[in-house]
């Protein structure tokens, strides 16, 4: 039913049938109706129907959220985006203790330094499989300090801590990206976004030679 209601709302939006769009969204269960997408389009439909007073508080609340539709709401109100950056914190002692308690992380770091990336990833996966959310945060920070960005991004996501924006969305290879995108007239921010989405900024490595038997 959720999919059917969603498509009914999208059909109304496609045809600019604002009254039907409002009615369809209003008919959704609270959990679905409160999703950012439908809160945004409910407010925009109300504006089209001349009910700006009803739309304004919805857009104002949505604009405080760090999400696609939150950013659209901020654009509509000409507000700055609400990024809500909250860095992961841990002392050096805490990071050392984590490695001592979870030697696989220490091994992963050493293997990465030796460019044995496939073995390093296996050790990292093994070492983080049973960690608590707080320890996963510390592990993500550890990988970030090692400039192991893909492990930092993925581990932070696994921890549930999604508000450390510098760790989760590092700006890397900016000069190289701008050099390549300029003659192609591509937006470098778009290219960097694709890099982040598709590989979590994981560098390419040559295939490891087969081991002799």
C-alpha cells in the first residue's frame, strides 16, 4: 500500500493536481506522511493552493534537517543549509586501547601500510564485526586518522554516527578533479559526489599477485 500511495502522489505531482496531492498525502499513515519527501510536497502543494500560512511552519521545520528535502525547504525559504556537524571524538588513549583490545585493527593498519590492501580489508572487517556502536565510532576515527577514507566512511555508517561530516565527506583530490573536469565543463562537486557515492573514495589498487602453492 505504501508503494501505491507513493505512486498516486507522484502521479498527482506529475499532473500538477495539487488538491489530489494534498489529499493523497493526508491519507498516508503518519510514518509515511512524516517522511521528508511528503512533508515538502505537501507544503509546496499548499502554497500552490494559496495556503501559504499552512505551508510555512512545515517548511521551516524541514529546513532544520540535513536531508535532500530539508535542503530544498531551505532553498525555498532562502535559508542556509542546516548541516549539524558533530565530529566523532576520542582520546589517543582510547584509540590505543581499542587497538590493543582488537588486534585485528592494528594488523589491518600494518597491512595497509604494506599495500596489502585486500588482506587489510579482511582484517578490518574481522576486527569490527562485533564492536559496539561506540567502538565502531572510535574505529572510524582511527581509520580517518590513517587516511583510510573508505573504511572510515563505512565504519562510521555502521556505527550509526552520521553527523561527522568531515570524516564522512572528505574533500580529496580536488586539484586533480578540477584539472580533469574543467575542459569537459563538468561540475567538480558533482564528480566528487559520484566518487564518494560509488566507492566511498576508495583508491584503486593493482591486483595482488597470486600466491605460490
